């Protein structure tokens, strides 16, 4: 039993190390829900689409980091393009 736990822990450490070494090339954009005007940061690496499908992608909102996407969202909220 101890050997199985040790192997499971070793496999977890190996997966974590590989994930930490591989650079994440995340890209984010903003979507705006048509019924409420609410804007949301959407991660392009998510393999599914937002649900429900009553949203539009805000043009020129593709940014490399989540922090940059929040800054874009903040500026759009201040301009009145997005509701919170």
C-alpha cells in the first residue's frame, strides 16, 4: 500500500513539474452578454464556448494575460461600453 501511495505522489510531482516548465501561452478576450451588457473575460484555451450563446466578442480585446484583460475590461466599463 505504501508503494502505491509513493508512486501516486511521485506521478503528481512529475506532472506538476512538467506543467511548471512548459510556458503557458494563454490568450484572453472580452465577451459582452447581449441581454445584460455585462462583460466577461474569456480564456481562449477553454475548449468549449460560453453558454448561452447570446454574447458578442468585443473587437480588439485579445490580450496575452488575464491582468491585461482586466485592464481592458476596466477601461470599457469606465467608457460605458460594458456594464460592470
